[in-house]
């Protein structure tokens, strides 16, 4: 084993396993009494900051906060601390760390003079001042020359970054993993090893390093790369975005890796894995989660084939992955049909870790419309020896049970059998409340693009059909639902201050009491569609709409 490989393994495992001041306090206050067992790394951010999607690598959108308003008015300014213009399309979620806010959008605002609005299409990561919302700097990413098949016009930069100290990591629309200096050039330094920025000014980004996944790994993204990466030690975990071409049938790069780990300090590749292979159905738009579970560090990767994979974050020591377990989140009779008519799904969302269990929902591209989904609760400690821990398994097939369109091909001798190694704690597809023998869209879990949020033993999930579901996290018992009357994209529910906030495409934010009994407290109109997840940092609520970011704070708190 080379010294370099050994050092990479050591870096991934030699984390100072201290709970971050922000994540530890937030999650513990919300009822997760086993949080200390996750041993998350300490981040150099403020105590009440929100440095990555979901706050920590557990991905649970349940921060700490006090006095968060349930009502506000974007027209009169009631409880609006400030608002600032973003691009014309914003899908990234706000990140708050060390006095600054970072959010992905497009160039619709024309914040930098050399890139006028409406004339230059870019992916943009915008940095704002936390107290005032004032623009600080922008990272500007040119579109891929291949066009909409790999980089959809005007969608901007849709990934959400992760911040630690003065460093930020984000996946761009060009299929690059980029490390940036959070201070930009305002610190009057050009941090490297990358020092070839064409413009160095206070409103421009300072790139530390880049890793081109298309050029170095041969991936072929479908529509766009999007992954909200996370890390443990010096290992940065990324879903690469590999997918189909414009035909929606051919997979141009079936052997390209789907999951990778990079050294977050240098940008060097530590390990790679292409487990989904040719079974990727459409695209790979999900994000990883990380924790120590059952005494083992585990990084959870949702695949474009509908399987959830757990890997040792250090890899196998030879540049490859080390599988701990894998789980098929589709039934073996499900089928993927072009245009979204099938019931076999992939992942748009991210797994959530709570009370030692893993919660994950499946879905499809929002352009495929509505359809049935599935929500799973999994025991990640059931087997950690590379086993298939799905509820069922196939017998009679030679080789690995992976096909792209269906799990069971129907050839002679193939059988579906219960899996004795199944790690299912509970699962939910729906419940026939009116006993008519079928599941209507308001009786089922529909395709989901957002992850659940969990606190006080209650799980909340907004599905793409606009239904907000409330369930018991431990048992899967169904409590209630609420029709938002508009689609939900990647906007996860937010649980804070004993309240639940749910956003939708119509631009409404519904606020509920955190309870197993449904109690709507308020509804607020934001003036435009909400496509991203809200967050709370320092007792301020941040909601990004299609073209603006709002900081919402109770006037009583001043």
C-alpha cells in the first residue's frame, strides 16, 4: 500500500469526532437523544450557523431556533428583516456560515457588470452578507457547450454548498467540483493551487481548486449536475450526475463512476465507484449523507438505479470503494417507463439519519409528473459486510440483480423471495382510507423530490403532488396529511421552534404545530415559487423564492 493511499485512509478516519456546536445542539434539542453516537466532525462555523444542506451530514432539516415568526408579509415588510434579488431561477438552498450566506442561482440579476442580465446565461453561486443581505461576490460558471442535454438553459447553479471555516465546496452545472475561498478576493489573497482566475476583484470568487468530473472521469450528466456534497475528515463525498443522453434511452458512459470521494484540501481523487453502472434509469441528481452508525463510519449514496448504497468513507485503500450494504428502494415488480408512466423510481432526494435509522423517499424527474412513490425506514446496522439488505431478493438470475427498466425480467427460473437479511424497519406506500380498493393521490406517498424532516419522533414529508404527510418516525404509523394544492420540488419541510414549515411551487409557506394532530397555524404568500429548502440560523428564517432571498425575523425579538 502506497504512503499516499495510507494517508488518505487515515485522513478519512482520523477526524476529531466532536459534535459540531451547531448540529449537536440543534438535533439534540429536537429529541434525537442518540445524536452523540453519530460522532460528526466539528466544523469551523458559528454555533447557530447552517453550513450545509440539512445543517449536518445527517441531512435532517430541523435546526434550533427561538421566536421564529409564523406570519409575515413580503409586501408590507411585516417581520421581513431584509430581502435581496437573486437570479430569475433559484433552486439552491441558502447556507449560512460565519456571517455570510451562499446560494446557487442564475445570472438573471446581473450582479457583476461584465455579465449583464438577460444577455449572458450562467450558473452562479452568490455570496451575501448575513446581517444586511448585501451582495459580496459571485462565482460565475459558463454553460456547457453541449447545451440542454447536459446543462439546461437558465437553470443556473442548482447545488447547495458545504462550508467549513474559510473554505466552501460546491458542484457546478459544468460537472465540476470546486473549492472556493469564502472571503473571495476581499482578503486580498489569491489562494491556490488554482491561481488562473481571469478577473480578480472584490465581487469575484477566489477558486482554490477544481475537479472536472467530465474531463477526468468521463461522466455524462443528464440536463445538469447537481449534488449537495458533504464530508468526513478530508474525504469529500460527491454524486457525479451520470445519466442518459437526449434520447432518454442511451447511457453514454455506463462505466463512469457514480460516486466519488475527493480530498477536500487538494481536490485529489481518493476513490470511485460505479455500482449503478448501466442500470441508471434517467439521471443521478441526489446527495450523500454521513454518520457513524453501529460503530462504523458510513457514507450513504442514493443511486440513479433506485438503490441506496452504504460505503466505508475511506474506500478499499486501492482507489476503489468498500461496500457495507445496499438496499433496493423499488419493489421487484416495478418497471421504469419512458416519460414517467412507470412505477420504478430513482432518487432526487437525500437520505435522512435520525435516532440511528435511515429514512429515504424515492421519486422521478419533476417533468415526469405525478406518480406513486415509497418511503422507507432502514436499519443501517443490520449487516455491514457488503450484503443486500433489501426486503426481497431474486433467485435464478446469474450475476448482480441490476437491470435498468425492471427488476424482474420474466425469464424462466427467476423467483422473488423474502430476504432474511432485510433491514426494513417499516415502509409506507399508502393506505386505503376510504376502502375503495385503490390508492388515490391523497392516500399514497407520491413521488418525492425532497427529503423528510424529523423531530420529537414525528416525520414530515412533502411529496411532489403537494401532499404534506405526518407519520410516527419509529413505527411508520400514519397521523395526517394536508393538501398544499401545489407541487413541492426539492423543498424539504423545516421543523423549528415546535412548528413545521412547508413550502410549495405556488409560493405559499404553510405553518403547522409540531403535533400528531393536524393544526394549521398560518399561511404566508412569498410572491413567487419556492423550489428550495428553507433554513434557520441565528433565530432568522431564510426562504429563497424563484428570484429573491428573504430573511424573516420576528420584530418582537428585536
